């Protein structure tokens, strides 16, 4: 794969062309197959990844450990939240963080479970 890196006005490169012409600097850049395949293939995929990354960052910045562990996935305009929460309050905190950071026509599916991890 060839990638143009920019140009310099004539006279700045050794063996430059005549005055008034520009030299285009070109460098061969190898593209790894894994990196090429990992790229999003559509605008929808990029949008879903941006939504998930933004939401995960906001949830990860929460002061509640349970909220920081919430996982999310976006499929077809539906953002699904999954995880185990110690209380309904933590569920509401997570959902309100998500609502504040999701723009557009994305619906939120709450699959958060409230569990009591304490064993008696």
C-alpha cells in the first residue's frame, strides 16, 4: 500500500524538479492483515463502537464499583446493559449515566440484575 505523506516546494528536496513544481513524498506502508480486518466496515459499526466506548468510559469513571463493572453492547440501535448490581439504586445510577451520554435514536435495554452477594 502506498501512502502520500505530503509535499515540499521545489528546491527543498535533493534532486528536486524545476521551479514551480512540487515533489510528492511517498513511502511504502505495510498493512497488516489483522489490522485491516479489525477496522470497522461501515459507518454503523463505527457509530456503535463510539457509543459503546463513550458509555464504557462514563460508567468506568463512576464512584460505584458495581457501576464500573457494567458491560454494554450496541446492536441495531439498541444499547444493552449487563451486569450484577448490589441494589436498585446502582441500577438507576448506571441507567442515568447512560441516558446522559447517549445521543440520537438509541434505545437502552436494561439487563442488569440486582443480586445479594452476601451468603448467610
